[in-house]
C-alpha cells in the first residue's frame, strides 16, 4: 500500500463508523483520535482499530449514543458511568469537565467506567498541557480478558495498564510520557500479526512460559511480560497500581467478566500549574530542562537524546507531509467493511 493522507483516513473512518451506527459526532471523535495515533507513529492504536470497534458495536459491546452519567460529583472530582459508549467520546468529555473544575479550584480528577477502548492516553493528557495544566491518566481493560502475566508467572492476570503524564512547556512539540506497564501494548502484537513480522525477544511468553518471537502465541494462550525485562517486577508493581486506580477505584473490579466485554476503566487528574508557580516560568524551565538533556553527548550507536514526546512530534510532521502507511491486511478489512455497508464507491475504496 502507498502512504495515505490523514484526511482520507479520517473520511474513511467516519463513513464506516456512521454506517455501522455511530452518530456523526461520535464518528468524528473516534476518527480524530485513531488517526492522531497514526500521525504520532503509533499505528497499533490507529485506523487498524476501526474494524475492531465495528465488531464490538455489532456485538453490543460498544453502544452508540450511550448516556454519559455523572454518578457522583464534588467541586474537584467526578465519577462517570459511560454506559458502554465509545471510550474516546466519554473520556474526552470527562477531560473537558475536569479542566473546567481545575480552572476554579486548581485541580480536577475523575474516574470513568463501562466504556469502550480509549486509545492513546496522551491524546487526553496533552489536552491538559495545552490548557496550562499537568495531566495524569491511567487505564486498564476493566474485567475484559487479560494479556499480561504478573512478574514470575506464566498466566495472564493483568491488562497492559498504561500510564501517561503530560506537562506544559515552550518546546515545539508536547512533552509527555505514554507507556504501557507491559513490555509492549497488545496492539503492537496485533500490528506485527497484520504485517507478518516477528516481535522482539522479551515481549511475549507462550502458554508454557517460554520466550517467543512469534506474535501468534499471545492468542494461543501466551502472555505479555511486564516492562523491565529481568527487572520486570518494577513494571509489575506499576501495573498493579494502575489496576487499582483504574479498576478497583472506578468500581470495575479485577479479573475477567464472563462475557469478555471490553470495558476500559480510567483515572485522570489535572493540576493547574499556576496554582504552584507562574505558568510561563514553568513552561520556560521545562523547555530549558529538555534542551539540557538533549545537549548530552550521544552514546555509541545513538543518534542523540530526545525529550519524551519528541519522536511523536517528528513523526506527525513527516506523516502530515508524506501520508500514513497502512498495511494491506488493514486496508482489505476496511475495504470489506466499505463493501458491506455499500459505501465503497463513495469512498473510492478500490484504490488507495
């Protein structure tokens, strides 16, 4: 497949989601976040996810037009039941609400439960950074099937349980971390499968607990490992805390729900920087700190030091200019959906 312009991928995503039953507003939000992941170079969370979301809509695991209910609220906090709606829609709305709270109180926090996949957490924490706040977010897969083995074990008992933090700065691109507490996101295994690629050693063990580079083994009873390699107890510890914040604090619980319904649970918090220090001073000093780190002489074989988030910023510039690569397997799934919903002609899906 040749590279495809982001505008075209947005058009395709919106059309397919609407044909499957999403509203125009829901489809636009999901398409924005998915293609945003592609732009950042994280194709595992990009347009490759659209067929999965449509499958979940068909199964009733994602409910278009679901209510967004505030179960409990204070001046600084919220508990939100998304009623199995699109995770992107519910979480973006929650972030806007806690940013409003933080404008008047200095901080805001929320838990969200019973929602679909939320994608890259930095999609939301960078919203806080752009508003002059520090954003923090954790997520798990609720009681959906698990894919990560606890350190020392060979059976999956945890989700990939990501965490993200973003801070304001005067840098050209946003400074943030967005990382799974597993060796890799499950979506990266799916991406390797779609591309017919092996995965690096240390990511997955097979059902017998043996290391493997075959991505198929994850679906055949294997498990992802916690981040950290031989020091994987550190990633395991982080994953446990994320599970508590995103699963137990939200009320989702832990373990696997018998239906296998995917239901992301999230914890998010924002802190207004100028409640602690002048915002512009903070932004300037964060930028100076990043430039200080980048000035480190490169190690042998390295092209130099990047600040957290810089590689995604560079990827976005390149992909907006050159387009986004979409593997044949994903394009074929999108084309099949376009034919199923009889929108292929309007989308020109016979050619990229």
